């Protein structure tokens, strides 16, 4: 077990290296595929559009028929979902609706706004050029085009595209099984009775909510007191049931902090000190094939390290090919700041645009890792690099929005 303080980049690299990608594939309805990870490239079997069609409501014409006159006889009407029974005749026009197939012999569509119809004839007020307002066959998708690549997290736009190809079943990787547990004799479950020396536990629901965005299968192992026997039994059970076990508490250096020692005994611990604030005691280990992520017990530290270190691990194990990276924005700080250098500091703050439309950020005065209201009041984390001990008003810093 390494006791060296790792930078965030070193810790993340080690965590991602330890994370194995699942291989199990299952087939689900397209209506159940949102936010799932695609298991295979999906290839088009249909051209889109399947035929030349009208880009708008108007009249299908042959531009050569307009060389002598702007008035044409209306041959008929073509609506979406039907086609003309006969080709376009010389000197005539078909009234046509958006998406309807272009009749044979027509080579342009005049938008209805540029026409006037009277007594079965249509007058063309603005002559079109050849191919105007016609969407050509396969100009969007051609047969054998790759529609969506393996490893894509499927969203509404992907599913609409796949549905337009007639696909109703999708092969996806199975959901990652993730366990959550809180450790500590001082914790009571919300809704249950609480001793005078206990506090209500809050980390599990926060961690679960963060991970639910990744569409994992969550298993709640509840609260386990600071007891070596109970903790050992818990982690043995978890190693048989989940791919990833995320705990909060018990990974520091207190007399009752048993978690990392038990994980090391049952399997291995890679590291447990990360040079970030809040969140220094983050433990990474493994029991059999179950990856173990031990978060700090303080709520803010647990929240921040879950976002910075656990979510990327989950995405890799799910086989997401291009995980969405955290968004970082440059902003100017509105107040001077002094602090002890040495750890990268993720300070709770509020960001807003000034009158010039530029981002400004104001960190909270209290940065205690036990004050959860600093997260609910914040809309971003302001990042202070390890080597920086002082910032002046107007300095440029990076901020990470909490909701985007």
C-alpha cells in the first residue's frame, strides 16, 4: 500500500488503470436504451431519405416548362406518405407537401409562398433553379453508413436516429453493479431513531444520486458500525455481488478507521492519499474482481471525490468510449484569497456573468468539508492549483460548474 500523496492526475490514472471494462451484453427495447452504452457499431440498412423528396410545401415543377410562361396547370396533389400515379406532364405542376416523393420528370419545388393558385392553375412568382428545395435520396444517410459507434452513451437523438431505421432492439453492455455503504458508529439512518451522540447519515444518498446519472444498478448496503467483524463480513459479501463498492468513512488514520486495513487484508489497497482539498483520504483497492473506492466521511469531501474520481472509473468500466469530461471555465475572482499551498483546492463558490458578459467567481468564506450547505448554495467549484498560496482580486482562475 502506497502512503505517498498523489496528485489528482496520478490518482485518476491509477484508478482508471485498475478499472476493468465489463464485457457482458444484453438486448433491450429501444424504449429502455436511453443512457445505456452501445455494445456494437450500428450500421444503416436504409437510405435516408429513401427517395428524392420535397423540402417544403409548394409545387413540383420542371424548370424547362417555365421558359415561356409562369403559369402551369395543377396536375394533382402529392401528400406525405403517397406518390404520384403518373409522371409530371409537360406544362403542368404537382401540388406537393413536405416530405412527399418528387414525381418523375420534376426537377424543382417552388415554395408555396412564391406562388398563387387560381382556377386549377398556379402562377410561379419566383422561378426556381434546377434541384431547388429537393432533398436527394440518401443525402443524410446511405446504406452501410455507421450510425452510432460502439461505446456511445445513447441519448434521445441516437434513439430517434435508430428508430428511423426500423430498429426496435439494441445491444448494450449490462448495467454496472455498484454498491454503496456508509461506515461509522456515529451514524443513524434517516427516518430511524437517533442516539444523542449520533448524526443522520447523508453520504449514501448523495453518492447514489451522482452515480444514478450514469445509469448503474445500485445496491444499498446501508450503514455499518465501526466494527472489524461487521466490516469484514460486509466487504466479503460485496465482493460477490457488485463490480464496484463505494464506501464513505473509515479510510483516514483514526483508531476506528478500519476500512482500508480490511480491504488490504482481503485483497489490496493501491493508494489512499490524494493531494486535493476537500478529499485527501480517498482509498482505491480491490477484493477479487470488485473494485473498491473508499471516500472520506465528511459530506463535502465525499461529494467532491465521488465526482472527480469515482464517476470516471464508472464510465470506463461501462465501456463508454468518449466519456463526457468535466467542464472547466475561466473566470475572474472577485475577492482576494490566501491559503496554505500544497494541495489542489476545490473551493465552493458562485459564478455569474458581469455586465460585460464575462464570468466572475466568488468563493465562500467557509470552506469546511463538513458544511453541506456550502454545496447546496454553490453553483461551481473554484480550482486553486497546488502551488498557489495567494490570489488577488481580478486574477483568472478555473471553475467547474456543478450543473451543466
